[in-house]
């Protein structure tokens, strides 16, 4: 379950296992093991993965099936851009 979430988020972000491993300072085989269900990331890596993909740890753990975007660490300009994009897409569906 955790592995499926990691794989889906990684693929959605368009990055390879090697790139994710580099960003987390782990080996590619560690990322592969997480995605394959052979092992699970530590709590510290779960937190880092949630930051990396801007989702909650509950989402990664499969406790919450709705995807949330964390605005933590973003500048006011970046937050404004995100809200503008959300507004644009919600209006285009009307």
C-alpha cells in the first residue's frame, strides 16, 4: 500500500527511482524495495517523502485517500500562483 503510493507519486512527478533516491540520499534499491513492498521507509523518510511530494503522511500510509497539497515552505507568490491555477481550473469545468 505504501509502496503503491510512493510509486504513483513518483511517476506523477515524472522522476525515476534513481532521482528520488538521490533526493532522499538513499540507494535506488531502497526506493525499489519500498515500491515493491519488500521494506517500508522509516518514519523520517515517510516525512521526507510527504514533503517531497507535497502530500500528507496519512496519504502515503493509505489512511486518507484524498490527495492534499501542503503549502508549507512555499513563498506567498507561489501560494498565490497555486490558488490562481486552482481557480482557473475550477472555472474551466463549469
